[in-house]
């Protein structure tokens, strides 16, 4: 009986961890200016970006609903108002990036925009049975403009069908920088790359996405999770007068090369196993 209780609680603990994800996802992180009008307002493990304009602000990602108070506190700590969030965008249709969309819309009135290919998955994302708000459906290359800032939505599928990489040009100190916010190029445990009935072209989509990302002009490398671009190490180097650590085109290309090797290895493994 005792053994059963122990193994049951171990099982629940493991299942709970799986549902909750990484504890860093819930750990607050110091909000900071990245460059120009782009600010980090995410947690240690889940990235949110605030792009401020004279006509209100754009927020990228809502994370899980439970993260919304932390995002709000980060925005307010920087001196901005949560209710000035006019547009809410997302990286891809997974709960750790977009579950909180309905709550943020409810709290701020922001217009929620999502890539067409992710809409079916988002419509199934209903925390507390709330319907997922979608005010504008985006297509590859669409622009989102507010108060003089324009973001471009790049369809970079594979991780999800509508996985979105955002780019924008940001003036800072008399120069203009290309900022890239990578949606995801990770192959999660359990992803089926060979014979995937729900997503037959998943592997060729990854291949296409690596090519698209490698071709983007980039100065500042950001992404849906801080660990894509070394958030913690770069934040530690952020000092007045020092070079901006987030300007890192070499890190961007090294990251893509490493992730492409990991994808290819997994694809080769699955192809061999399918034979
Ligand atoms: Zn994901």
C-alpha cells in the first residue's frame, strides 16, 4: 500500500511536471530594454517582448494564463501601462506562448493577431473554456503597424503549422538594426517527422524554415524562449557604455546551424526506424 502510494505520487509529480513544464517558465526575470523601443517583459524561461510606440504598445506572446500577472508586473516596472497594449501577437500555437491571449485581451482590449495556419490549433486552446480571440488572421509576409513601427510576420512552419518569426527594423543611437524574434526551430520529444498523419509535410517545412531564417537580415537575435539566444548571459553583459550584447548575428547563425544538425539527426533516426 505504501509502495503504491509512493509510486502513485511519483507518477503524479512527473505528470505534474510535464503539464507545468520547466520551473524557470514561472520565475520572474528583470525586465529590460533590449534596443530602441523593444523591451524584454518575459519570465526566465518564457519570452515576451513589448514594442512601445506613441500610439500604444505591441506585446509578443501571452504565455500560460498563470504567467499574465508576471508579464503585467514587468511592463509596469519599466514604467509602461498594461492597458496601453493595443496589439497582441504570438510565436506559435502552444500553450506556453499563447494560452493567455483571451485573458490579456480581456484585461487590455488588445487586438489579437495570429498566423492562419495556427488558427485551428489556437481555436482548441480554451483555458477555462474561454474561446480563443482572433481579431486578425495573418498570412506570410503580412505587416503589423502601430505608431510608426512595423513588424513583419514570417511563416516559419515545422514546430507548429503556423509558427511565426517576427522581424522589425529598430532605430537606436542613429543606426537602424534588424531584429529577429525566432518562433521556434525545435523538434520536441514525441514530434513525428516521418509518416505524420496530422502534418504530412512537417519535415520539409522544417527544412524550408531553416532556409528562410538563414536568409533574414539580422543584427539583434531574440526568440520565444530566452535559451535560444542566451538571455541570461547577455543580460549580465548589459552595461551602459558597453556594446549591446543582444546584437549578435554570429550567435544567430551558430544557433540555426546547431538546431539544423539536431533536426537532421532526429529526422535521419526516424527515417531509419521507419524502414
Ligand atoms: Zn512550442
